[in-house]
C-alpha cells in the first residue's frame, strides 16, 4: 500500500495525516514498516501542507522517518525543544554502535544524519545563537567523529573544517564547556594517535583539532 492508497481509507487527507502521525508517535524504530515510508513520493511530500501547519509535533517524526528533514527547516518556525526532542535518541544509537551484540548496520550513518541535521539547524538565524543548541551540535559532531574513528579506524572526511563549529561561541560558552571539550578531544586523540599513520592527512586533522583546543584555551 502506498501513501495515496492509505489516504483513501479515510474521509479526508487531514484525517489520514492525523492517523499516520498518531501511529508513528506510538511505535519504536524497530516496529515501523519502512516499506510504506520509503515509497515515492514520500509521505512528507504528500502531507507537506499538513506537516507545516503542525511542524512542532511532526518534525521529530520527520527526522526519524524521512530522508530529507532539513527541507522543513527553511520556512518553518521550529522551537528549540522540538529540535532537542528530534535528536534525543542520538545517545541511544551511539550506545548501540559500541555494543557488538546489538550493533545495527546503519547506526553510524544515522549518527551522521543527526549530527549534520544539527549543523543545518545552526544555520537558521532564529536558532544559531541558542547556547543549548550550540552545545548539542558540537557534542554530536564530535561524538560522530569519535564513533567513525573507533569503528572505521580512520578519520571521517567531515572532520576537516569542524573547528568552524565554534566560531561564534561566546567566552561564557567556551568556559562552560571547556572540560567537556577537553575530554572529547582526549578520547579522539587517544585513538587517532594509533591510526594517523594510515592517512596522508594525519597532520591536517591534528591541526584541525588543535584549532579547537586553542579556541578553548587548552593549548
């Protein structure tokens, strides 16, 4: 059954949308039938008008169950708590990634999606100066880089330029998260020092990390 067939089961498109959203809110990732959600056109295209009128309820579900959630960032007023709710299972996915018994094949890619979504969020003028979101973005970007390095035993391409994440941080924000950033850099470097000889970009990556350390007064 595709989305259009699904809509025909209801008295109106709005009723179909409410039913689908209600269903998605009650299930886990493992229970969802991706066959329905991956059909083209995607459910987010069909229900775009309904989604935009209900954006702070629907956005966390768009993040979980669609391929391009960032298209809804442009012209919609999304609240901070909605963004936070949208990425709240990042840490859970991270824990699965390092559990060999339950490790999912797409966990690393999902971490990448979440971290890149947060980077897109910080491009919105209404959100980019929010201190909580600045930290969440930085934390998730660095955690993804650590996860990639630990799993692949080589740095990811996205680490080059990551120091730009901290360009508009205030002195108070830098001071508040100095210990956290130091811990994450130490964790990353502990592994990277062992594998950096595998790449010609080793010194470039270390320079990038040193830019962050310098920004936080760690060097």
